[in-house]
């Protein structure tokens, strides 16, 4: 997490996120780093479809067409939260952390940096909390990777 906060500071960027299955874990990990206040803008836990639409500006049509756990929804979450918070970086996370149900372990991510946006789909194994932690680690690595390309 320190590397992410350091890179954001280097670029003079702020970050915001809309989290669903991770329930604010990414935000909590970021704010645990000293000086996170210099880069952390805001975070929403958008657990319901309504919250995703209201706070991350996901289109109802996108949810209806692709499902609430989809790369398309995560992509819109990232772009929407970035715009809503006027941040340089926006992250959207939606998935099935379990412990029961179909597709447990499927997590979709959106990452928006300035005028570029990306979507990812990953499958994780383990307990509910393992899946949530692995999801946070994955998107942090991807964000660091993209920031290092700038």
C-alpha cells in the first residue's frame, strides 16, 4: 500500500473508489498508510445496484444487460466514482465473495486513470475474507503497474 500512496503523491494524483464485495477494505488499507490524506479523496461502499447507480453513476441498462458482477459494471463504477469525486484515479470493484452461491470468487474490477480506463475479471479461491483480501491486492498491483507506465 505504501508504494501506491507514494506513486500517487509522485504524480500529484488523488484516488477514489466504489467498492462492493470488498466492503471498504481497499479504502481502509489505503488510509492505514501515513500521508494517505494527501492522495485519498473519497470512497463509497456501493453494495446494492441502487448505490452503484447513485454514487458511481452505473447505468441501469448496463446492470440489466451484463449483470451487477461484470467487467462492464466495474468499468462504469471506476469512471463514475472518478468523475463524482473529481479524482485522477477511480477504482470500481464488484464480485461474489461468498461464502455461498454461484460464482463465488468471481471479482470484476474497473480502473480509471485520467482519460484511460481498464476492466479486469479474476477468480479467487478461499474464504470470503481471503477473496476480499486477494481482490484488494490484485487491484493495487494493477494500479501500481499502470501508474508506473505514466
